[in-house]
């Protein structure tokens, strides 16, 4: 099982220090965090695409490329690329370029995104939300399958008449995952296409609630005749680790509450109390937050039940001090990852 980190590059005011973190500062900090993650044994690092004033990352491949030549082992992925409002040719070219810079360590997680800002920004109609993603996903997969592409084009994509798409990646084909936001239709679509699926556990609850979706994914893949080795799954969840559970919550809750409270007000949802947040940090809760032992044990328990091939931990929901983030990454590498590896070895 791979253990990864991801962030959206949150910017704004740190609720604990009152200091403002700008986009340029956060981007430079992300590169330093990725470099450290590579050194301490994190397997994957992801950045999510957003087009809002509270996030620094709108061009995922560019930001990851800044870390590609400074690292040796860690893989790079998008969490996610908003394919619906982008051009599949450019998405492929950007990540093929990243793959070359990193010598074969790039991936794409294609999704529709949890926000809608990119649709009017790039001239798309939200009424086409579903059709945009389906058409562009199929085009991206076609580009990935051959150097010279014949694509008929339609309402949302251009026609390609045997044109070459370059550069080609080191990995052939380029790994493409599909983001699954929690609907059975999305899980079934990923499986029927034989795509690895990233399942997002965003708003707390219990991690076990994803079990029916993962079961549907594997059943659909089997009935569709897909190679079982291609049907990989990832669990993506809010997370943070520090020396103790109390310390982790003291650091993470103010930042998480401020960011999720802002987003909740946009969507008519109330903010989580500290009590609710702490409950979700418990053994079966959807937040992988705590001391090293609590986080390692929760990862192992979730893996035992859900059998995912990768877990992606979203460190940094909200604005957290950069030095504190580096400390958390060091603890993850020194304490959590070895404990998880030992637990997995015992279970074999």
C-alpha cells in the first residue's frame, strides 16, 4: 500500500498567528514540503486544481514540476485535474512533460471538481457538467492510448485527424486515475473503463461508509471483464499528525474549522464544533488526525476493511504554519509510515 500526501495550497490568514500566507509564499513552501516528503519516504504527493482566492494552485503540473528535479523517488499526481473545464490535449501534454522531468513519476487524477469557478472562467456552461466530463475523459484516454490520434470531435471537444500529441511520457501509458466523489454512478463508470479510482472521504462521517462503493467498483469491473490488476483504489481523506492526539487537534482544528466554515457558509452548511471534529478523529471517523500511533492504527484498520492500494492524506486543510507542516511530515515519515509498514507485514 502506498501512503501519500496532498494539498490544495490553502492561503489566507493563519487563525493561530494572524499572519497572512500569500500564494507565492505557499507555492514555495509546497516545494519544500514535497522535497522533505521525498526524503522521509512518502510515496506520492498530490496537488488539487482550484481557481479561487483561497487556494494557490491553479496549474498543478507547473507547481509539481518545481519539485520534480529536486526529488528522487516520490510520485506526483493531481488531486484532481478539473478535466471538464480543460482541454484534454493540454492536460496530457502538461503531465507528459512532468513525467519527463521526473523520469516517469507523474500521474493524472481526472475529475469534475468540487467547485464550479473554472466553468465560467473558461467559458463552459454548468448545464453541460456531466457531458463535458464524459466526453473529455474519453478523449484523454484516446490520446493516452496512441501517439497519433483520430478523434471525431463533438460538442465539447475538437476533432483530431491523425495528429500527433507530444511529448510522449516516459511511462507508456501515462497512469490516469478517475476521481470518485461518492456516487454509485461514478464508481461504476471508473470500473467499467478499467480506471483506478480515488475515493474522496471529505466531510467526516465514518470511513466504513465507503465500503459499498468500493464493492460496487470491484463488482462492476469484474462484470465488465476488466483486468483485476487495473482496478486499484485510493482513499483520500483529511488528515494531520503530530506528537500526540491532543497536539494534532490543537493545531489542526482552528485551521480546518476556519476553512471549512467559510466553505460551509457558501453552501448553507454549519461549521463543525470541536466536539464533532474530535469525534471524527476517533478510530472509525473520517478524519485521520492524531498522534503517530492513532493515525497508523486507523490507516491499518481502514485498509483491512476496504483493501485500498493507496491512501492520500490531505495535510493542510486551512492555513497552517509552514514549520509545523514540516514537523508533521517528519513525524509521518519517522513514526507513522514505519508503523504502517510493520502492521502490513504482520498481516501478510
